[in-house]
C-alpha cells in the first residue's frame, strides 16, 4: 500500500507508483457532491474520502480538481449531535467521525466543522464503568474505538497547537 511505502520514506519507495494512473483512478471515483466512491460500483462515504485524500496527500496530488467539493461533503456528514456519519443524514459513528475529521485535517479545513459539539460527542462516547469508548450512542464499548476516537482527540488538539494550516 502507499502508506507502507510512506513508512519506508524514500524516493525510491515511491518511484514504482504510476501517479498519473492513480490520479485518473481517483477522479473516476469522484462524485459531483465532492465525495468519492469506495470502488467503481461501490458506495460514496467518509471512508472513501479519507482514503483518497490521505493517499493523494502522500503522493503530493491534492489538486483543486481532486479536492473540489470535498469540504462541503465532509461537513455535511456532521449530525445534530456533533459526530459524523458515513453519509449525510446517517447516525454519528466513531469510525466515520475519524475519517471525516482526518480528511478535513489533511485539507487544512477543520474549522469548517462545529467543533464544540464534536468534542462533546467524542467525550460522551467514553463510558464510565468500562472506561473504554463506544462507537455510537447506546452501543457497547469496543476497543477499536479507543483508537478511532482517541485519534480524533489528538487530531483536534494538534490542529489547535499548530494553528491554521492555510
């Protein structure tokens, strides 16, 4: 994967990637609303947006053509409770919240979200008895959400520490 090549961290590791083909493929997944499909026949959601933007960032391919409409799509995922769902109008979910927040961070657009309700929603996902995090309201704690939601706290804190990226 491109992320694994990023761990290697050398120009030679990235040399084998056909960037033009990758860019064309990303554009083939791009939807008019700024989202991306997970595959040519798949759904368009926060996961796909994060994956495309993450890889495009690693490959220095974040162009206006590729990112057009992405911020509006990602912001449309924020629900009344502050968390983000996979698609507009979906229930807030820890994994999708990570994908949406991380994608906006890549774009330098975290302030586009309503951040105080997001922080409240995140904090409310930690359960008193177990100490872990639930991914959705009224669901059981699951260890994976300690990663997803813990990472969102760190992304938000990192953005505040570094200030605007634009």
